[in-house]
C-alpha cells in the first residue's frame, strides 16, 4: 500500500497508486525479494543495495515516492522510463 494511503485523509485510488504497486513488484522481482511485509523504507534500502544503474534507480525512486504527484502518471510512463 502506498504510504499516503495509510492516512485518514486518503483520496480515492488513482493511477499513482497503481504505479507505486507496479514499482514494488518490479523491484521485488529484480532483487529476488518477494516479501509482502516490506515497507517503503525497506524498499528504498533494497533499491540502494541492488546496485542498479543510476538512471534505473532514479526511475524506481520516482515511482516509490511518498508523494503521489512525484510518481509517473501511468504504468505505461513508468514502463517507458
């Protein structure tokens, strides 16, 4: 679940939530770490440890941003990056 969804003032689900979820699954697959209990901080730590190329790391950092306005607008935009 995206970090902003845990607050009581959460807006209805959006494409930004889907992008976050897609990034979580993609990162877990890339790193071989499919633990559903990973929290966003753990995912960012996993991202740093994965040794991904800086441009790819930047794509994941954007998709996993706490603020949904900083994420790619769609899953297609995430995949294209």
